[in-house]
């Protein structure tokens, strides 16, 4: 096996944060085959993995063979099959292990070097070149993972995928409800409603960031701007979404069958206006008003109507009414019913918290 040394190579860092169902996988797929970009075939919850006691023990004792085998076991979806994301990868894990060990055996790995080496090993396993200047793109997906990555790699550039928050909420509720019955709950709808607000608020405060609107991803000029932001030379490969050089068909959640790796325009029209009631939209327009900073349209609310908004917080959303009806007619368990009431009350308190922060 060839000895790999990259002392004279430049490595920059970026990560992808998503505010929900906003095209983060499509974006990562577009970056997948671009020369100078080093990335995995999906989200990598690295900092959740690295905190495990076994992982820390393997690092301390330099049991790198056991370490990398555990990483593969815990991240099966990045190497073989990802049912939810609809990927068939079949990565040569034996080659991956050999390259990782070649990169690591003579070093004392800390979590930063470990993370870097798994990316390099994955890239080389796919027989891709390490250029003079390279950008490792970490699909962090969530705020906690993003923040941990930025702490380790100080000059990280942040890509944030967003879409109209009302379309986002409809997609995150309806698609998950249809795909997984366990998600059909007031807990999921509350957490999703809040995530769309909180993750965007977090992103607004960060420096060195670039917002990527789902509505703009169909345009080649937008992808050129993304590569410019990353300081990566333009490549036509950015126009196709692939993972490990295989065309991505789209995830199972959306139920769109994409065969050519191009942007699916049908994803932009999810009829969110018909999913919510007029009262729902008045609440959501208040909650997500900051998205106006990224070009989304919200009607101006007259002063007298603003005074009424706090009273509307007490009313259930249209989709919440359906969930409450299911609890009654399908005689859900006592524990499930109590949890539903608990998360419904948490939602109300969250809305009041945002309201009083803005006064």
C-alpha cells in the first residue's frame, strides 16, 4: 500500500447546516464530485460518535484498527446502503481501513486529526485526487454538530440550506407523518416547528456564512456562487447530485423518483397554503418573520392584529386538531396522551417566549 503524505497540501473546511427539509442532501450531492471538494456520502454525526467511551478508549490506547471498524459499524449508511436517503453505495471498506491506518498509525490521533483522516481515507478509497488546495465539506446537519465542528476548525465556512419556512414545516410534518407512524405526534410537530426558527436564528448570528435557498438551487448561477464562496474552481459536476459517483435518486421521504441527478422542480410546489388554516398562517408569519431577510414574502400585519396574535397562540394548528382527534377516536395510550398535552403546552410557551422577546 502506498504511503500517503500531504504535508504540502492546503486543507480548508466548510460545513452544511440545514433548517429542516431544505435540500441539504441535494447540495452535498452536487459538491460530491467537484475536484477540490472532499466529503462523505451523507451526514456524518461525528461529534456524537467521538463522545462515546469506547471511542475515547480506542483513541487513548491507539487502537486505531478497532476505532475505524467501530466507525464503519456505527455509520453503515455511509458505506453500504442508506434506506431513508435511497442510496446504494457499496464502498470498499477494506481499502478504506487500510488507507485510514496508513494515514494514522504513526500519529497520536486527536479528534481533529481523526476527523480529517476519515475524510481523506474516504476520498482516496473512491480513487479521487488530493489537490494542492482542498476543502473538506462536513455535512453537520444540526446546530450542535455544526458548533462542535466550528470550534475545532476556526475558519470554517458555513453553508445553510433554507426554504420558505411554511413550506418547510408542511414538508417536515406531512412527509414524516406518512413515512413513520412513530413521528405522528405533537412532539415531532413541536420540535420541527421550533427547529425551523431556532436553527435559522443561530445561523443569522454566524460569520463567514452563505444561505442556500432551495428555491434557487435549480439555477446554475447559484451553484457557481456556492463554489465561489468555498473558493473552489468551477466544475460542471456541481450541476449533478451524486454520492460516491452514483446518481442520487432523492430520499424516500419525498417520494420523488429522480433518475438524472438534476434538481427536481416539483419539490418547490408543496401547496403549503392549503395545508394551514388562515389562523395558522398568521401565527407562522409572526414566528418566521425573520426569514424575510432572505427574500421570503410575509404580509405586513396591522397594529391591531398584532395585539390579537398572543390570543391565537392558545388555539391548535389545523394539523394539531387532527392529531387530537386521533388520540380521542383511536384511544391512544395514557402516556401518549399526556406527552401530547405536554408538547402542546411547550409549543404555546415557546410562542409566548418569542413574542415577549420582540416587544
